[in-house]
């Protein structure tokens, strides 16, 4: 069965018209013959949205009750049973009422998609998980209902429903978004022009990133290497020389000319280790790039211009910044250089050659022993073929030297050939030299025979020394090459390690670095044949689909796609695979530790609970039992006053026991993360009076100051009432009888602040945090006066609703507890 398609209408703020646009599309689909049903649409009382539903089929909602209140939710089972082609599901980030099959509506949508039902839905940018903290900073309102970015990014289509801040505020003023009594508060808080402008920019940028991901996938799927100039991307090439600072700043200025341009610095490390770059300079230049909001990259390649262009095309770069050649004019005659070659091969990518102080002055290469290249071996052979006949002719014309001197001169020539060309040219020189010495200089001359025995010894020593010298030179050259390659590998691994350590997800960062370093299309990590991590496109699910396979351990396999793995690079890739295996295990251990941490905390809580409540449970139970036993006794005849006193004692003891058990249960749920929160829009003028009624006669002495124009809060009525009851009871207990507590309310930065003020002795500021410790009272460690759960529970309940509970000093003496709850919005 084919999976359904998901289309999301994204908005910057409530009221931009997401639901209306979604319903317009639903009507268009229905007119084309698509089977469309409305699974859930929230109109928020907006008449235009309600009218747009029209004759579309709307499935009944399911009724649910929570904490004595009634709620309606989408009937997921009814939608699955009806099985339409297209379901309309509003408010993707919505949190379902506790007791529903799924905690979040986006999880309901996933079930519909898995069942083959396509879905149209809506979401505001403030509900995206990755932007939650940014939106809180901008608006001062924390959004508790969020949806993972991956869910939205996985949608087949995401359409932005846009509206200017001025137009949205006009809609608000005309009453098209909120009810009249909420308009002024909304325009002065969440719907300020600055807030709406910032949210609109966030929505545009997030959608642009998704579009870029889609473009990258399209280019990868269709193997498109040509640059598509959808966004300016400036790549600056670094050699590790001092001119790099100039190039980076110039590239940053070029990038700054275009809004949203990317700056990337890249250093190409030669795979033969002969680059000669200074690691300290590169490290400093990396810091400079990142301080200019750029990114640093390192790739490996034998041909620097081609490796640079491969990287630039892979990131869809539009411009490359290079430094003018530092080599002298003579060197430029024999070799075009990186800049000229890159320009010739760049195609549609613009190349900037930037001059600097070192341009054209020549550069002293770092003195490192060179490996024997093919060119040097050829020169060694030419030296043997041309030089040895010349040496023979010169010695014959001179004619005055002894055979021993002739042998020494030929030996010096063999050593010279060994130094130039290595083992095989030196072997040829040794053979040629021995033959020439035998024919031209060893009696009898002109024949390949030796008359005297000492001449045999001299020629033998000549051949042995020549072979030994050539062997030593060749071995030293190979060791030099190996050391240089090891240095290049170490430099690459050091750069990779630095990038991984700075990442939030080491495994993904490691795989991305490997893909980037070796210019691969994708890197996939398999665990027993199952994909556990991947970067790039396309993903390989079997070794047969990959260009290279590297083992991490018996179960972990790394698959590389993009190009065959060179034998010289296999060692460093194996190191990557080993590190990826360790990173995978570390992630799993961290996940297991995160799972075990709540269990350990719950166990600690249970232990503390048993130690703390023994006295507090016994006391009210003993009082209630004694009172009831006395009343039931036939030995004593109580009058009406005594009977009333005993009943009152029993009632108070049972109430105390009920509060204690309720607090303990809620505290346990908080610690275990199992406390359900059903937030609704509600006013402080509804909550506070109910809380004071809960306190009985004592609550009637509390003074209230709640403004009539105070906006609604987004809170769970039952939990918030418990918090106010606990705090007010604490204020009554510690405040003087002639100065009853005061409860006031106001708004600040998108929050409603309820202040419970007492005029008691107060608490010093350095001990404010101590009052929130569970299972103890301030200054009391034996728990004989209560388990001290009231304030600890109150803070936990407040934070569960997305608010805060903080103490403050009461002017004139005493303690003020400030409850901050988010202001309600249309979401």
C-alpha cells in the first residue's frame, strides 16, 4: 500500500489564513473528484473560516473528559475506518488530551499517512522545535506545543501562507482573528509589528532551507554538477600561508554584498603529504573564518585545482577567491600554477585572483625530504646512458690514472645516480660501470676478462658498494614518502577531530567530515545490515550498491558512494570507521543513560518518601482514629460540644491526610514525567477565587487586586489552582494575623504574573532556593512538622505548565511568591 502524501501550510503567526487556504485547496480537490473529508478543523470562531467549510464532509469528533472538563479531539479511528483519499487535519502541533492514543496530533497524522491517506494540515513557525527558543526570545512567550522539524521537512509540499505584519494587525483590529475583548492585549503583546516581522523572517528562512535541501537532493539524484546560482556561495582557497588572512577578509566582503550568502574556506591537502602547509597558521585562519560566520573545510587531493573545483561544485559555489601566485616569474614560466589552472577549468564559477604582499616574490619551500618521483628515476636513467660513456671517454683521454682511481670515480658516479634516481637506475649504473671498467681499464684491455686477482677484488667491492648505496637511498626515499603520507593523514584526522568535537552529534559530524574530505556523494553506516546513520544522497542499503566498503567491527560496516577508494586512503578511512563505531556506541550509551536517569531519580524519590512521611502519615491517621474510636465508645457519654469537637478533629485530620497523599502522588508523577497537563485559555479572575474557596474561612481574609483587562493565561486550571492554594496557605501560616496575604496580578513580557504576598519574617535571598527542596522545610531536617512538599510541588506544577515560580522580597518585610504563566494565544 502506497503511503499518503503530506502537504503543510506554514504560517508566521496565527490569523495569516492557513486554515482558510487549506480549505480552499480541499474544495479544489473535491471538485476534481477527490474523496475529501474534514477530520478536524479549528475555526476559533472566525466566521470566514467557518463559511469556507461549506459542504465538505466533516467527521464527528470524539468526546473526552479530563479532570472533570470535557474536550473534543479528532476521532482517529473514525478517519481510518472512513479511509478517504484526503483528510483535512488542522493544527499539526496540537497536544492531545491525556488518554488519547497518541500524545501529539502529528503522530495521528503519521498513522493516517501510513494507512495511505493523504493529509492537508497547518502549522505556525513558532511551533517548529528548532525555532522554539528563538521565538521565546523574540516574543517573550514560550510555545509548549511543538512539532519535530523532521516531520515538517519530510512533507511532500510545504506552502508558505504569508501576510505583512500591517495587514495582519488590521485583520486583528477588525475582529477577524480574536474575540473583541482580547484584541487590545494581543496587539500590545504578541502581535506587535516587530514580533510579526521577526516571525515572518523566520518562516521565510526556514522554508528557504527546506527548498535548498530539495534542490540538493534533485541535483544529486540527477547527477547535476553544473553550478545553479540560487544563492551566492563564496569559497576561499587557503594554502596555509600568511596571505590567507587577506583572502578570507576579501571573500567575506564579497559574501556580505549578497543577503544570505555563504562563506566557506577550504584547504586542499595533497594526498602525498607534500603540501607544506603550516598547521598553526591554518588553525588561526579557521578561527578567523568562523568569526566571520563562515565554515572551514579540508579535502584531500593529488591535483589541487581539480580537488578545489570538485569541492566548489559539490557545494554549488558561485565564486572562488584565490590568492595571486607567490612564485617567481621563472617558476611561472615552467608551470601555470593553481590560480591559472583553476580559472581555466572553472566553467560557470567566477574566480577572483586577489593580490597580496607576497604575490610574485617567490616562496621558500619548507625543506622536507622528497620522495623519488618518476621524473627523478628518468633523470637517473638518462644520467647513466649519457654520463657513463662521457666519463669513460674523459678517463681514456686523460690516460694517466690508475685502475684504483678509475674505480673510485665510477663509484662516485654510481652514488650520484643513486641519489638522483634511486635503486633501479643505480643498479643499471653499477652493471654498466663494472662492464666499462672491465673492457676499457682492466688488463687485458678490450676483453671481458681480468688477468690479476686483485682487480677481481676491486671490481667486486665496487659492485657491492654501489648496490648498498643505491639500496640505502631508495629505502630512505620510501621512508620519507611514508612519513609524509602519515603526516598528511594525521593533519586530516586532527582537523576532523576538531570539527567533530565542536558538533552536537559526533556521529553525524564524523560521517559528514568523511564525505566532505574525500568528495563522496554519501556515507552510510550499517549495523548488522540495518542503516543506523547516513549523510548525503543516495543512501546505500547494501554493500553491492557502494563504491567502497570498510569494516568498523564485526557488525558495523561503512559504505562509501561517489568514487572508488584509493589504496593509499584506505588506512585513514578505516580510522574514520573505527571512530564512527565508537561514536555510535557512545550515542547508544547516552540514550541508555538518559533512560536510566529518571528511574534512578524515581528510586531516590521513593527512598526519600518512605523516610519522610512515616510521621506525617501516622499523625493524622492517629488523630482521626482516636476521634472516631471515642465517638463509637459506649463507655463515655459525650455532650453535643464534645461530639462536635471530635468530629471536627477527625475531619481536619482526614483533610490533612488527603492533601498529603495528593501532594505525594503529584510529586511522584512530576519526578517520573507522567503528570498530565491539559492547558486551556483561562483568566486569573476565574482561578484565584476558586483557590481561596478551597482554603475555607482562612481564605476569606486574603485581599485580591486583579485588573479587569488582564489577558487570559494558557494553563491547566486544576494544577494552577493547587499552586495558588499551596502558596496562599503558606502565606497564611507564616504571616501575622493582622496583616493578611495579598494576591495581585499583572502582565510582563507575554506572561501573566500572579503574586502571593505575605508580611511575615521573610527569608534571606541566599536561601530562596532551599525552600523548594522536597521532603524538608527550611531549617528543619527531621520532618516532624511536615514533609515540606508544598513549595517543591508548586514549582514543579508551574514549570509543567510552561511557567516559573520565583521568590522575591516583600517591601517592608516578608516573602512574595511570583507565579508566571504564558499569556494565551490563538494556537
